[in-house]
């Protein structure tokens, strides 16, 4: 039995892979690409990063694997989704050969497209089939651990995460991540971490707690209320790329430092540079840049000012000028820490 309120863990093991600090960057479609992960790693904090989810059919059958990561990005989990156990197994085998530190099975994605094909969180409605996938992937992967990410259930009538997580463990999964929402909740719902806590009590492998971790206090609360081995940060890291580092500082007992306005400005520019470097031929980068600025605004007291000047920009030059004006005016009055 886990004692709630125990000292927060600084690290944990996924079989023989050390996750230090005990903070993971969540897989997020359209977000956690190579450029965004480079930004987060440059700032520091996560002990584990995840790629965006990878369709098992593409990973199994395409000549070129649909994933990119840096040679020094370690440990990294490559997450696959799908319904066919054989395709999932082949995809996992190829991605292991590609250099994955961990193969993760997606049972948590709530998107209509994925669930319509009975992948992602739709698998939680078919636990026997979900376990057949875990069994096939574990059998196919030779040298790296297999993990599973899920929600608390498919809907309020099917909150079966503790039972499904236990069955995953019995088939050889080495860690389970549980988001407190159900698939039906999508990105809303009333916070209820009971199924994460139940899984922690029942399983002998690490359980990672996930869902609405936007502050260090949110992370501490997840640890305290569930006894989880680690926390996973998703949208909170888009809004505040320093959050994984701040949680890591908290876990080590160090002062938690807020970024200066100058550092925030530098981070936005660094992300733009990472985008240009990672996707030099991509024509829609301005849209990706504005998406990042929109999230950045949520962390600023007067972010609406930046939103009004930056988001209407029609060219990269106009966007950079709006950023420079906003941050320069505020950096002058803010002392450096």
C-alpha cells in the first residue's frame, strides 16, 4: 500500500531505463515534434520525452519510418497506435531497430479519427483485444521495455484503468501512464485521480500520473494524492516550456525559478529556429509559430497585448517585430534572476 504524502520520488526505472528526473513530456499530436522536443530539452527538465504517436501501419509497411529524433535524445519513447496486433508488433520491432529507448502503446488518444478505427482510447472498451496487442508487442520487442499509456476509461460507465493496467503488467508491460480523464471527457471533465491511485496500489511496476499538470503545485498534488512514480506534462509544457525543469527543481529540493521576459523571448525565437532547421521545406511554419505564440500568451499577465499584435502578422518579419516590441519593453523593467 502506498502511503500518500510520502517524499516525492526524484527518479524511477522503466525496467532498466532510468527516468531522472521523474518527469515525462507527454506525446501530443501536432506538438511534440522534433522542433518542440529540441526546445524543451534545451531548457531542461524532462527525464523522458515521447514522440507524437506513430500509426502502426506506416511504421510497419513504409520504407521510410515516420519519426525523427536526435541521436542524443535519450531516453526517448516512440509511441505507436493501431488495432491490428500483428501490425503493432511489426511496427514496434522496426522502431526498436531505429533506436527507441522505449516502445509505448497508445490506449489514450481521444481523437475521433483514431477511435473510429478502434485505436487509442477505444481499446479500453475491448480489454481482451487490448491485451492481445500488448502481448504481441512484448513478444516482438527484444531489448527495450514496452509501456502503455491510457485514460481512466472510455466513459463514466467504463473506468477500467486499474484492471487493464494490471493485465498489461502481467503481459510484460514495464510502466503504465494513466490520464485521469475518460475518452468521453475529451479535454474537460471534473478532476478525479482515483483510478490512478487505485492502479498505484495494485501494480508493482511504476505508474505515471497524467492530466492537467500546469504548475509545480499540480505536480506535487498528483504525487501526494496518488503515490505515482512520476508525472507526465502535456499542455502545461506548451504554455510554459520551463515547467518540466521547474518540477525537476522542486523534486530535487532546489529553488523553483521563473523565467525572465528575456528568456521567454529567447525561447520563442529558439523554437522558430528549431522549426526552420527541422523542416526547411515546410510551407506552413508561420501557422506553427503563431500556435506557439498563442500558447505563450496564456502564461503572460498581459498576453492579450501580444496576441493582438503578433497573431494578425502576415509575414515572418511582422511576427518577429511584434515579439521584439512586446518583450523588449517588458525586459527593461524586469530584473534578471
